[in-house]
C-alpha cells in the first residue's frame, strides 16, 4: 500500500503541473479547440515517455507480463535466434580456477587467506592470446580490485593483447584504458524484487562494455547528442529491457559438445598453437558461467557475462531503436485517450452495465482505471512484440485515470467561467 500511495502522490503532482501549463494555454483558446490541448498533452507525454524509458530501472508491476511476452516471442517468432554462428564466441569458465592467497589487513599485517581467480592461469591464457592477436575481442568479466603480486606480470601482458577489456578496476597494475564501466546488474534491477530488468548503455556519461563491443565488432556508434541518445545517428533509448538470445546453458549441448570450456581443465593443457587457432577471429568471453556470478532475471538465473552479451546483441540488432511507427502509435494512443477523457466519453462500452456503478465516484474511478489499463495492455503487447519496448501498464493507467478525473472538474469550471462571461 505504501508503494501505491507513493506512486499516486507523485502522479497527482505531475498531473497538477501539466494542468497548470495546459490551463495557461487554454486561456487563449475558445471552447471548440479541445483537440489542440489533446495534441499538446500527447506531445508532452511522448517526451516524458522517452525520459522515463531511458531510466535504468522500473517498478515491479508487470514483471509477470514480461515473462508472458517472452514466452509468446520465443514460441511464435524467430526473434530469439542469434543470426551468427554460435561458434563465433568462445566462452571460458573460471569458476573452478581459484587459489588461496595471503590476505593483509588495513595496516598491512597478515589477516589470513582469501580466494582469488588463479592469476597464473589467466596469465598463461593471455600469453597465448597476445602472441599473434588472432582473436577479434577479449573480455574478462573478473573482479581485479583485490591486488596480488602476480598482477604486475598479468597487467603487462594485458597491455599487449588486442581489443582487450575488463570491468572498471582500481588495480594499479592494470592499465585504465583497458577497463570499461560496466553497469552493475544488481544496481539496475526492478525496484522491489531485486530482479534484473533493464540495462543502461551509457552510465555517468561513459560508454558501457556492450557499447564497446558494438563499436569494435560492428563499427557502430552509440552516443549522447544533446538531450537524446542515438544509435548510428538515429534516435534510440539509453536503457533497454533486453531480449535474451543467450540464456543460461550447461557445459555440454545435446551432442556432448562444449558450450563453454573450463579454463584449467579444458584449455591450458592444449598445445599453444592449437589453442591460438581455437581463438582465431573469435569473441573470447571469460567469466563465471557455472557457480557464483548468477543473477535473477525474468527468464530465470543468468550469469552476469551472458547479460552483458545479450545487451550487446540487442544493441547490434537495433532493439533500442525508436522508429517512426512507434512514435506514431504512441502519439495516436495518447491523443485519443486524452481527447476522450477531456470530452468525458467512455473508452469501452459494456452492454447491460449498471448505470449506478458509473454514478458513484469510487466505482466510476475503477471502471475508468480498468478500461484505460486494458488499452495500455494492448499497447504494451504491440510495443513489446514489434518494437521491443515495455511500458508499465499500472503507472500509465493510474496517471490517465487521475488525469480524466482532474480534467473533468477543471474543464467544467472553466466552461462555467466562459459561459458567465458570455
């Protein structure tokens, strides 16, 4: 209840602010020009929607709808098929390549031991990759903030590795040019449940790892231009509810072939020349695909590295692109709803519906809320399937319902003032 009270309060403030703007304009219009108000309101809502959808978070209401739409897309469309060969990516798992190393306290005194990813194994892998740099791109989804003596050797080899990236780190042995900001999955989740929902491509004016992938692999561009974001020069969203082309997978596929390789057990025993050929022209992703780096999403548990990969593929396919048709459909919906609420016309007429329900304020409010919610549910289905854009039905329905209630009373008073002057 506290959540809904907070949302209702914020929506009421927004409605009041918008109406103050509209009423100032309304003074210059006669009573037959309500359509201009509806157009202006629809345009304002388009801007508000763009700003809202650019945010890297959303509210829980509707998470079940996302799961339903994902199911519908997966079974009735081919949108979940990755166009390129699965073999274009090499997944390397480091979940079982750990070592115990000494840990000191803040004064530099021995405090015990800690678990770190084995630097020697990572250094050996980097030595193979950097030998002739035959790969396309390398990404280490590993936390290097805990420094270790062997990091200096590893950091030096990282500097020789072509197109090498890892998350932002404070490790003094690693070149800062190679570390890229990575949106924390837990920090970009739905507000209430902690489930990952949206991924932002630009964080604090800095490009994220999926954007770096897009620029290096595809030669694309994603940037902020003034108040808007652009993908290859076209209007786009900064944040996206990603389509999951890659979901969590087991180590072996149905043909008993490797989906991913364990670094020490499967790769490092190989001849360096053979290993180098394995990485030729490939995207090499190194992370925890099996144990600890697991995040809740609306399609189940997902390794953090796969979330980043899916965010990149969505950017590659232009799923965050804003098309003319999407703008048109949103505008027409906002305009028609606004116009019907201003003129106090019913959105959905139900035969045999008892008039007493519409005469009472509370029942009339909920009837209007349900009818508006149904309209936005249809709009959300269309936008999810065709434009990969998710709208929060509850917030939109509450806003328009309150808008209609406020509009009815304000317009009635305004008309009365005009009639008295006439």
